[in-house]
C-alpha cells in the first residue's frame, strides 16, 4: 500500500466516450502528477499540480483535461480519445522527497 | 532542454554486481531518484540523492556527482527478482519529476 490509489484499474472505451480517471493520496503531499506510459516508451509527464495549482501542462492534447479540486484528489477527464492514447496512466504525489506512484489505470481505446 | 540518459538494456548473472549509469541535463536540480519497475506494475522508490556521494541501502547503493551531472545505481548480490526496469529521475527547480527511458535489467542464473 503506497498511499496513492487510482480508479479504475482497467478501462476500455470507444473514441466517442467520455470517462474520468481518479487519483487519491493520503500522504499529505502538496504535489500531484499525471504520467503516461506507453509500451516500450519512457514515462511522459502530462500534468503537475502544486498546492492545487496547475504548474505544468506538457503540450498535452485538449482531449485530456485535468482537475485538482483539493490537494488530495486529482482527476483526468477523457473525451474523444484516439487508439494511440491507449497506455498505462500513472498518478503520483510528492512533497520534498520521493514521489509515490499509484497502481495505474490501464486504458484501452477502441 | 531536459535530458536524462541511461542504457537501454543490461544483463547480469545471479550473485554478481551491476552498475547502471545515468547522466542528466535539467533546468535546475532538486534531487535525483532511482525507481524499480516490474512489467505491468507501477514504479517503486529505491533511492534518493541530493548531495554528492554514495547512499547505501542494503543491496542497493546510489551515487551522485552534481558537477558531472552523473549518477549510478549499484546492485549487489543480484537475485532473479531484480530483473526489472530501473528508472533514473531528476526533480527540477519547479518540482517537476523528469524520468529517463529506463534500463531493462535481465538477471540470468
């Protein structure tokens, strides 16, 4: 148990669907991240929130929309995705030290 | 720009020692991290260096030289379960954690 939870663990969606990924951390951290990991590619940083404020948007397409209502919760809203968006989506949180990762959501876009 | 380099793949023998190198060029530096990731799982934290020198933690050690932009992860007494990807990551001055592509380590009997 790392203290970072993600739901759902697996998601299959069509290109016209709208879905949301949820991340929750119980570690008192002030920064939360969304990463994308595609097969045989490095972890790609998508979004960073520090104290609920978005500090980084790494040229991510607008079909991905993050939301951070408070320092413990982070969402990634998905709409009109493409098959190439299929990947493992990892949430992480940190303060001054190491980042802790959630188990990830395995997303498949048909 | 941000750049973190590490070898793509390495192989080693059970019981041996292996060193995985990482070089980095980033916008500021607030620490270097090593993570282990088994296939299909999330990365798990191994070590953290913010000052120059060696940090030892059981069978794993990590070294940092900030002036050279260089780190290595040393794994001793290798076990089969150490077969995994090892990710080098640097935190920059705005709290962004940037990852390298990872090194896939295969441990053979």
